[in-house]
C-alpha cells in the first residue's frame, strides 16, 4: 500500500495552527478569507464543515452556486494535495481510523438528524457527490469524503456516509452507515467529492 508522506515543514505548519484553533474554535483560510468552524475529536482537529475553497477543477453540486454556498464544493482527486489551507490536509486512512476510535457508525449522522449533546460532532451534511460528467447523486441522503491515500492498484480511497439507517445490502440483510473503498484512477475523471481537512495535535 502506498501512503502519501507529508514533509516536516507541513507538520510544523500544522502544529502552529493548533494554538489558534484551540482558543478560537475557527480558522481563517488566508487564500480567500473564509472562516471555518473546527472540532477536536480525540487528538485531532477536523473541519466541522465542508471545504469551500474554489479551485480551477472544483464544482458545485449540479453546477448550482447555491449548493456550494450551503454544502461546500466538490473536488477531483487531482486537488487533494492543494485543496486544504496552509497547515491542514486531506485525511489519510490512518486519520480516518483514528477518528473512528472516538465515534461509531451510529454517530456518523447528518446535522438535521439527532445529535448527542455530550459529544463533539463533525456536523455532517448530506451534500451528495459527482459520479459522472452529468451524474450527481446523494444530496439529501448521503455524502462522500476523499481520503488522500491510494493502494497498490492506484485506487484512491474515499468514504461514503449514509443518513438515517444507512444503505441496505440485501445479500447479508444488513444496513451500513459507512462504506470505505477505492476506485481506479481511470474511473475518477468525473468523480468529485467533498473534502474535510484535518490537523493532528499533540497534547
């Protein structure tokens, strides 16, 4: 398995971001001035909202600006190294696994569903995703996040999250809230997903 490696400089920038975040609970993207709410879960800080930064290849759901304003933008895999603001990054598999040690599938809920007031949340949005040149799916039912990591077959990972009971698999008669899998790069030209940036802290 191939893992994206981050430079020491990137790690230092990430750590510098923490003191401001822990006090203010928000960060400002110096590229466009957008303010993001953040949440600390375990030893990580996550964006508590979808990334909004406009890149040349990012899009709005069904190409409607109102969807960007409410749900953030959709990004191709080619944006993974540059989409997040300075000091932050697209999560790896290890980041996602670390997050899942503090939350379970039933806590992966959208913000219009019932949240526990005792635990911090990512405030997920059923923002949908792009699966083909003109094919947009999932808004109101699901979302997908990029994972900045790929396997030995050049397949990029991402995680699908489904609201309410989840999505049903009749073969094993089971409902699933989260599906983590990968697609070959050859299938990714018109696949665009939301991004949640992460920054690891040391307590």
